[in-house]
């Protein structure tokens, strides 16, 4: 998140964060998020819900569908707030860009 401040690690000299993405990191599609708290931490569980392939009759009998967790992040309240702000900014920028492109196409 580019909105995050420089880290000081208890030192007087700020350290700039250099983000490194390993070559073997794989993106994962998720379409479900559960947020919980325990103590002073937030737990963010990102999951993927893949509806089962069933007939119309079988759909009526279904009571649940699985959300398969991909990862769980444990973050502090300060970092949770910074993430929420960064996501809001990113979404606002996306909407502005998308609306502008649609307007130009009209």
C-alpha cells in the first residue's frame, strides 16, 4: 500500500519500504471476506466460494455452500484502518477512471 508511512523500527532514521514480490507468487481469486477480532487484532479471512454444479431440483435441497479460505491476515487496528483507507482511495480512483471512460465512449 503506497499510503503507508515510512517505518522507523525504533530508530531515529526512517526506513523506506521496498516492496518485493517473489517470482513464484501466484494471484488468487477470492470473492468472500470474513473479518473478526480477537483481543487487539483483526483477522481477515479471504475465501473463494465456488457454487456447486447441480440440477435445479438439487439446488432446492442445498443448505450451505463452502467458502474455501485462501489466506488469513492478522493485523493491528492501526494497519486495518490504513488498509481500509487505501482500499477506499483505490476504489474511488477506479470509479472515477471507469466513469470517465464510459462518458468518453458515449
